[in-house]
C-alpha cells in the first residue's frame, strides 16, 4: 500500500495493547505509513482485529506481561524503540467492580513498570503516549460539561480510579522529574471496526441488530456519552506523538478529545437498529429498558477538542451516522465469515 506519511517510514514503534480494538487499528494505520511495529501480547486470543485483518503477519509480536520489567527493557533496548503507545488496560467498567485487584494490577502497575523501564532509555525515546480516559475525571454536574483538561480528577469506581492513578503516574514520570517525553490522552468512548468486546454498546447492538444474538439491556438507556470513530483516534494519536517529538514543551500535557455531541444509549440503539433495518427489535428493547438500573457508571459525560485543535489542528472527521454505517458494514463481513468459517 502507498505510504501516506513519510514521517513514520522505518520508525521503530512499540504498542502495548496491540491485540485490542484500538491498538489493532492504530497498528494498521502505522503499518500503512511504513512504521516497523512491535506489539506486546499477553493473551493468545486470536479472535481479534489484529489477527482477523492479518496484521500479525506484518509485525513483531512479543509475548508476555507488561509488568515483566526485564521483558519490557529487552524489547525497548534490542528493538531500538523510539515511539511508544501505551494502550494496554483492563477496559471494562463491570469487571472493575467485580475484580478491582485485577484492574489496578493491569492499569496501574503496568503503567509504572513501562515508564520506569523508559527512564533508562530517555535518550532513545522520542515520544510516549499514555492512553488515559474520560472516566478518570469521575462524575461532574452536567452544567460543568464538557470536561476540561484542568479539572481535578475525582474518580469513584475502581476502573475510573485505575485510569486516574495511571494518569498521575505518567505525569510524575514526565519533565522535570525524569525527562521522559510523555503526553497523556483522555478521550471519550471509542467505537468502530474490530471492537470485538461484545459487552460494549456498539458491537453488542450491531451484532444483535443483524440477528446474530439477542440484545439484553443493562440500563434504562439514559446514560449519556460522547463517541469518537477509531480512525479519527488513530490519527490523533499519531499527531500527538509527532508533535511531542517536535515540541518538547508539550511534555506532560493532557489532551482531551471528543465531539462534544453527547448521545444516550437509547439513541445509539435506535440509530444502529435503524441503519440495520431492524426497527421492530428496537421497539422490543425499549420496553425491556423500563425500570432497569445501572451501577458503577457515570451518568453523563462529554468532551470537546478545543485544545487538540489549537495544538495539532485536529478535529473529528467522521460523523456518527457515517461511523456507525462503516462499523455495521465491517461487522456484516466479520460475522458472516465467523458463521461460514467458524473463525476463532
């Protein structure tokens, strides 16, 4: 494929969480721009975007745990890694409630292990992008939305606390303490092709709307969120990484990103089922949502892109309608292949 951006050609890039939905999509973008990709994988799970798109055949995979300091040191040293995207995390809010220890171990310990290794290679590393989350802010009144980068972090639930702790750890490893070129991203919810965690709203709704499963509502549908399409997110990660190398004054900066166009879970479902031409099942779901309650979730969240636009001239390109349609079309192919070939 034609190289679109010569900046990344032959650059050595390390992606933690590469076997996840966002990591896989970022990997695809960077490969198409000529980067040399190294990815860390703990689980041997192969029903993922990375393997489905056969990206695994174009990268170097390192098997192991992010908390293995010796392994991380060897990868960064031997592979002469210059750019790091730290996306590895336990990402499910529900699992955070059930198993907070696992969530803290993955999200908190994994981050400080990686960054402590990076201290020994500060002259070699040009940028480190740390993926935090809008959840790190905790719950604010709707009147104070969208979140601003200077808002205090007030998390309450285990997953949210784990992201806030990782966020603060990353800040402590940046300039002036340890001279590491770190930027922290706090993005809203992300969706798109390859999101195979079916506890998430979009893949669950799409699979059900295409009649491969039955959607079981977990709330009354009033939870409100912002959503970014994964291609826009990958583009922003790359812009921040490049900007961080070119302008060291950005080290330690926080960058929010979201469309500031919040939508309820019920509205998402309606859009998905309408585009999938299955509105009758949506009507059934609406009835099932009545009197449902949700715990461990923030009621209302949204973010803008003011700072990243001023800094990197980035703004979301993909409208929600278009992103949902692209995602539905990807899942149609994926689910059909799964059904025919029993891909796993």
